[in-house]
C-alpha cells in the first residue's frame, strides 16, 4: 500500500503553482454548455404561474382555457385548491408548451381565485411580528458583574437585511424520459451525485433509474443542492407530454424564491476594562429566513469573550424562503460582532488594530494566525499611515476611513469517490460525480493527478458532472477541494504503484527505486535507466490500470479550520451618502493550495460578492402588499466593474500551512467584507451606519443623527 | 413573404423597452418600428403569427420562422442553437446577452429578431474557438477572468467592442465602457487585467 501524503515542497511539480483553469477556453468561447443551453429534439418549454399574494389560500384553479390552447402540451397543478401559500411568487401551476411565448400566454389564460390572508414582511420590526420564537438564553461567565465593573461599555444596534443568491443562471432543469421508468435530468446544480436520489423520491422510481448531468453551472453559492419542486414538476410535465421539457426560473422567482440569506438584527452591549481588555458581551438578536424563521447567528463570532449572554428570536415572515448562502450565518455574525467590537474600541479610544491585537488571545486556537495576518494586512493597506481616530477625517465633504474584520471556517473535505484509468496509449482519465461551480474543481483534480504522475494538467482528462461516475459530495461548505483532491491523490498513488510494479522489470529495478518526473519514469540515482511515460504505458497492453480513490481514507490529506482577516479603505461622500471602495485587502490561509491562481480568484470573487452585500444588495419587500419590489437586476443591485476598487489578495502558504493538507476556501473570504466596510465607514464619518447594505439613504440618515457631516 | 422595412439608421435597433413604451396594443407591427425611427407609415404589418426571416450570424445566413415578438436573444438560443449569449435579466441590465450588431455591442434580449435582419450579428462563438481564441478570449483565460462563466461570453464580446473603440484604455474608460455587464462570482479583477493585457500586446487585431 502506498504512503498517503502530499509531496514535500521541493517535490511538487504542479501543486501550488498558478495554473489557468482547464475549462477556461470553452467558457470564453461560448462552447461551455450550461443547463440553460441544453436543447433536445422536440423539447418543450415550461413556465410556472406563481402566487401574487404574500399569504393566501387557493380557492379555485381553472386551467381549462390554457389546456385548450394550441401549442400547450402539458399542465400540472403544483398546488391544489385549499393549499395555504406562505410567500408571493410561490408556484401554483406549471405549463409546458412548444415555445416560451406560448407557455407565457397559457399562464395568462389560467384563472386562480385566492382568499387573501394577513401577511408580515417587516422582519426588523420584531414587536409587530405575529409570531416570535425565542430560543433559550445562553450565558457564560458572569456578564452582569463584568458590565458592573467595566471601565468602558458600548451599546449599539446593528442589522443585516435579507439578500438573495441571485445566480446568473437561474435554477432549473431539462428533463427527458428514456422510457417510462428511466429519467435523465440536465440540472443546474451543486450536487450531481445526490440529485438522482431526490428525483427518485419525488417521482417514485429507483434512484438507479435517474441520471443527472451538469457540466457547467452558472452560479450556486449554496442555493442549488435540491432537486426542488420545480425540478420534479419539470420531470412530470415531460412524462405527461412524452417529450423533453426545459424549465428555468424567471428572474423575479430566482431572486425571491430560489435563494435567500436570512436577516440578522441585534442589540449588542460590550464591555472593556481600563486597559482595553474585552471583558463582557450581551446581545439580543432576531431575524428571518422566511416562513421558517432563522437560527441564531454564532455571536460573539470567533471571540471567546469570558463573560457573555446571548438570546435569539426567530421571526417567521411571508418573505420568500432562505437557502444556505455562502458561509451560512457567518457574514451576519461577523458583521454584528466586529461592528460592536470596533464601536467598543472607539469608546476606549484605541486604534482597532491595536485593540484587536491586544485581545487576540480571545480568538482561540488560530490567534497566532490572525496576528500574523493582521500585520501583513496592515502593511498592504497602509494602516498606520492612513488610520485616524473615528470621525477625524479632515475637512471637505468626502471622508476616508479604514476598517477591519476577521473570520473563520471549517472546510474539511467531503466524501468523494473516484476512478482513475491509465490507458496504454499514455492517456489518463479520472471520473467522479463532482461538479465545478467555477471554483476550479476540474483543474485541481487534474493538477493532483499530474503532480503524482510527473505529467501536466493538460495531460489529464477529468470527467465530472455526471451521476454515472463514482459518487462525490455536493459542493457546499467549502468541502469540495479537500474531498476531490484527497480522493484523486489516493487513486493516483495506487495507480502509480501498480504502474511502477509493472514496468520495474523492464528497467531492471525495484519499484521502490523508481521515480516519475517530467513525463519520464527513471531509476533514482541512475537516470540512464528510464522510460518515457508513453513508452511505459505502452507496456500495459490490454491490461490497463484502473484504481479507485476515496475520501475520507488513510493518511492525512485534508484539515479543517482557517483564519482570515480583511481590511477596507473607503471614501464616503457626506453630501450624497455614497460609499466607494478605494481598496480592500484579504489575507487568508487554507492549508495546502493546489492551484494558486483559482484560489486567488476565489478570494477576489468573495471580496466582490462581499462588497455587493455591503453596499447594494437587499430584497426590498413592500409592507402593504407583502411582495418583492426589486425582483429584477435593475433594482436588485450588484456592483459593476467600476464599483469595486483595488483588491489585494495575500495567501498564507509555506511551512505552518502546507503540512496541514488541503482546506476549503470558497466560503471564508466572503465573511468579513460586511464588517470591514461598515467599520471603515464608521471610521470615516464618525458614526455607525447600523445596516447592511450601506445604501446612501442609510448613510445620510446616520449622519443626520451625528458624525462628521 | 412579408418583409419588414428596415430603418435607415444603422443604430442598434429599437430596444424592447422602447418598443413596449411605444406600443399601445398587444399586436406587433413594423409601423411601431418605423414610428420610433420617424419614418413614414407605408410599411407592411408583421405578425402576430410566425414570419420567415433571415439572420446573418457569425458570417452565415440563417433562415428561420419566428413570431415578430421574439427577441434576437431567443431566436439565437432557441431557434438557431447559438447559445453563447446568455439569458439572465432579459431586461437590458446585466449584459450577459451582449452581441455585436454591425460591430456595435447590443443587448440581444432587447432587440427583436425581425429588427436584426440585414445586419451582421457576431456572437462570442464568432470571435474565436477554443483552438483559435480571439486575443480577448486568450487574455480572459490567462488572467482567470471567469469563474462560473455565465457572464463571460457577454463580457468577452463587450471587451472586444470596447477595445476596438479604446485601444489604450485608462481605468476610467474601462469603468464606464464595461459598466454595462454584471458578474456575480466576482471576476472583475481578472477582466481588468485581461483588458490591460490585450491593450499592451497590440490590441484585438494582434
């Protein structure tokens, strides 16, 4: 059995370098086929009639006119009369027709009568909520005594609004029945291997009869783990019509029902002693993720404050439901915690960088990482040069400020299985039912195999995105890179051992005396004895090498737990309330990095997504009708290329990091931007703007209550 | 076969939003089109049923039948299987459907297919192939200017048109000139680097 580990730094030929992603060329030329692009012979287009009311009971549904329309091939009542609808844009009827326009016309011909019920969408207003579900209060230490004896106490209110996932490729599927019992689904998904079971459950057929394919997915961010009701309905329409059906969500539904991040509001009190040591925390939080309410954000976040009290209330509302949004609950918890602590630092009269470093032991096991990263970040953003005490940003209407935050995440590898084949023509293929969300999954798999075999990533054929390949976990929680790279490494080591065993006699050497380098297999210490990879594999004949790899498995290849810090440099126009980002710095660890290029891209992307939710994004609900007011991309705002400022990414690598093995990276860097930017704005204008996003009206409102204007 | 009278201007054609604004009834007619362009009223009415049209896509003439209400984007994607341009907002906001119409970047979701006749339509597929990439495509790959890749085709086309007009762009040109495309994964940093690289390496015709 081979020894399962990662190569030492000096023996890595591919791992840790900057490699452009393998699917780059097909993506930039429009050749990459997404679910939305799939077109099958005879395919119908489906659309869904949704509920216009935030809370209602269906009284009657009349589909007779729509059924009779030319070009309409199948209709399904998704919900029946009597059903209670809990949010606007919930699906009522699905229609499949020859064209999208005919399907749309058919929806207009369907008559649904509703009994409209009272709704509640004003989630910040806890006192007005019809239902409040309080959780048990959590107490550690003696917060009452800590506050009574504290030299400094800071109190504040903070709130992060509900936002959406807003994937550019909306949720949806193309379903085709191969026969009455066998279904193929092209799905826009983060979970290729787990979807067959979900479709099977919904349709009453064995999972073995369902094949799911997803070669490319246009964004997921945690919202695409489920077959979803519309997926099941798409398959049912296809069965009724006897033809393939494509059902992709409309943009308003994508923003309102196909993904949301719960809101988080909190009243927070913090305490420090006369030297600036943090001694107490007390918080009362509430929020919503739609009708199910939402669990508590983990506050105080990262900081193990010795004396603390926290109580959370879940508020069910008639806002559309939530899904796991990249680093679930962490961005909200980080925003609440780091904002409150920055306000405490201001109260104490300390530079928040000094304040955080002074208290860094409270961050626990990764405190040294944070300290190291804060020093690097401070240099990169020029903290000591640009920082000024809160509100002292000089004259003139535009105020500049700095802010910081820190975060954590797990990121251990998920379960993953793969099969690797070395062919006699020298080609290598590896198959696994994983998916590449744009994170670079294909590329890291290829790099791991290439590094083990002394080849290049382009020599490796990576087959993913099909549930017929060995099952691999869903891409969520930053678990993919650890899972697929560890499984691929194990399979590669097994295959290499077999290959060396087979060709050792040819080189008159023992297998353990052979090494692979630059597409060559040679005898260690006697390089005259060698075979090229092509010559070596040609010896395999028909007995090609097949190896499997699993994760978890023997050896230490992955780990869990990262630390990251971010700093923001912003300018605030106190006349217009507009916040602009001058620069953001991210310093992040993630263990052993397989591909530095796509790793850095993850962090760049997370910074930009963070800027988006800090400055622009929110679901705006109409309290009168209970409906979503900005279910389009004109008013559900995302930053453009000119809105993100200068971004600097520094990855922590080398001794102390690499030997931990591979750790996931997708989530952690999206956690800190909200807090870092909010803190920078407070530093600039001298007053806390309590909400995310920091829209101009909120900045002006905060300035109206004090600050630098 | 009824043939719509083409407006004389070689502008990007009317946007669907303008079209809807001008429209007072559901029926679709080219009279509305000529009205927008201030021409006479002696034009044939198209639709509401399917009409035969010809589109020049990436140098090839393609014949198809569409209802006059069908957008260029839907015609490309659903009728002609040219799926590089993506449907995202469907309302002239995000730029994922950007194509060139007589060399000018337009949102294909907001141009009617019937209006794109007699114009040269170039999609991302017309710029290059994985084997022979356009300089912008090559620079996107080299600077990792794509993640999920769904906004990428529109961005590539927008960048090609932008660099044609601004061979040596400064950052302010870039912010304005590429402000009409949105990315969700956050690839703007790579896109900025890609644009700078193309400019530094001799532009889009290098």
